[in-house]
C-alpha cells in the first residue's frame, strides 16, 4: 500500500505544479502582451500619414506639370 500512496502523492504534486505553471504563464501573458511588429503607436502613425500626404502632394504637382489634364482623364476613366 505504501507504493500506491507514493505514486498518488507524486501524481498530485506534478498536477499541482503543472496547474500553477500554466496559471503563472497566463498571468504573465496578460500583464505584458507581446506586440506584433506591424503594430504602431498613434504618434508614429500620425507622422507616417503626414509624410504620405507630403509625398502625394509632390506627386500631384509633378503630374500637374507633366500631364496637365490628368485629373480629368482620371475622372473620365472612373465613370
């Protein structure tokens, strides 16, 4: 009977250890979530939007100089 009690106590200890380990891992995951590389903060997104706006403005001015009626052609093509 001693061997049976020993095996039960070892299994119980292992189950308790595994349960606590899983609980602690989940708490740590919830406390500090890992951010994917594609996630940006709002300030960075705002700077990126301003930069894109500047680039679009530059491209439109180049198109206006090279192809003066490009806006009309675009409107006719989309209708």
